C-alpha cells in the first residue's frame, strides 16, 4: 500500500552493517530512528514536564495500558479528548498492550485462551484483558502506535512453557489485528516471542509476517536473561523480521544494551531506567554511572557532565545536586531525570549521525573507551 494512504510510514535513510537509521512518519510528527522512548507510565514521564521531555529531543513516548485502564480509566481519558490532550503531549505516543504488566503487576490473575482475568493492584477490582479489549483501550487512549496483546514468561523458563506462551501470543496477535481493524494514521505492531530459542523465534516471526503488521517488536527479552544472552538472541532475531518495517526492542535498557541493540538492527527502544535512576540519585554520563549521593560530590563545583546541554549540567554543580538529593528535595528527581533523558537522547542522536556517516564501529569503540575511563577525578 502507498505509505501516504495510511498516514504511517517507515523509511530507511542509511545502514551501516546491521545498524539502521530511518524515519517513521505519523500524522502527529516524525520519529527519527534509532529512537529511545521515555516511559510515561501513568500519563506522565515522572518528575518531568512534557515540554521538558520534548526539549531533550524525544520524538515519541510510551504509556502503559495496564496502569491507565485501572486509573483513571480509558473511557474517562477518551471523554476528556484522548491521551495526547489529557497529558499535554502532542507528539506520537506508543502504548503497550497491558499483557506484560498484567502478568507482572496484577494480583490474583488467571490466564486462559480468552485473555487474562485479574484483580487490580490498586483497589482489588476485577478486570478482564483480552486482545479485543486491549485494542479497544488503546483506541480510546488515541495511541499512535498500538501493540498487539501478548504474554511472556520471565527467563529462565522451560522450553515447553516458552513455546506454549509464544503460540498463545501468536493467536492473540491474529485476534489483535482483526480487532484493530482499519485505522488510518495509527499503526499496529506485532510482537515476536520465543525466549532464547532460535527456532521458536523463527516460528513466531513467520506467524507475525503471515498476519502482517506496520512494525514488529521483539518481546520477551530483558526479563532476567542478562546482557550477553540478550545480545546473542539479537544476533539473529531482528533479521527474521521484515527489513522495511520498524523493529522495536521492548523494555531495553542500559546504555550499553542500547548500543548493542542498535548495532544489531533495532530501531526503537523504551526503558524506565533514565527516570527511575534519576529518582534514586543515579546519573548516566558519557563516562559511565555516577551516584550523586556519594560524599565525593559534596564540595564539587563542576557539572555532572561538562559536555551535556541539559539544565542540570548547565546551571547546577555536583555539590548542589548532591545536596538536594540528600535533603530529599523534589528538584533532585527533576534535574537528574532531565539529565538522564538528555543523555539517552544524545546517545541516540550520536548513533544516528554515526550510522549516516558509516562510522558506527568507531562510535561504538569510543562509547566503550569513554566509559572505561570512568568518572572525572575527584577534586
Ligand atoms: Zn546533563
């Protein structure tokens, strides 16, 4: 189909080895890939104003179906004009299907062919999430990129369990596609499962390709297997998915995971890490991770990272950031979250530029070399 007809399209602008650089076009704006999506779980990227999230360079953010269906409710958000208006974020939004979170967060849940019956972790109310209800909720939210409803076991898990779960998810993927229907300007992504079993990943990819999606996610990774096994899986899993559609690695990750994933052909990622770390006093910089509560920062007038353009680095010292964290002031979470999101977006921009120039290998080498140096010497 001609891309313009649907209002959603993906085009590759450069490749370097398996790494890819491209543009996703949506009616709400374009997304430069590889893209990192900040997580706005409950219709907010924690401790950040949406304007500030946009200022870091984020083209798209992720919101969670499970959280929003329970509170404040998808129908209420729809009555209030949809999620973009509700949370004051006019750029694209991707929503997850709720499948992963209902299995990890809900109390008393029961999995069946139909879907997942569960009790809310907030008030114990009973709910049912199915592929059809997940599509309905994501449509009520007005999500630009909708994820198929799926289910996945934590790793390690035995092969029979992974196979059973993957096949159920593929049947749910077909139901998701049927329920999604025809919604010009909105995209539906399928999710590959199969754990670390190569043949199951292939079976899953074949099933998804037969159904046909606007993009393809790799699910079931970053669930306890560790970086080495994850990257090993990414050596083959992305290649099983259509070249001309975006590939999204769900829930990843640390900066090193992200560089490794992009190297292997991933176009989109999301993770709570930059914001969650920001609230616990952890900062990510070109030279690795910094714990701002460490006493070495108490008298240090220098910025976290002199090359960073974020307000935390432009206007405040390590000593100030150390003080407000120790004093449990709210600005501590605000500044460190902003810095971490800026670092992640700068990392993505750096990789996009390197791929466009055919210099990804040099970028990767310098990324690891700078981190190996460690933080600047204490004063
Ligand atoms: Zn900064």
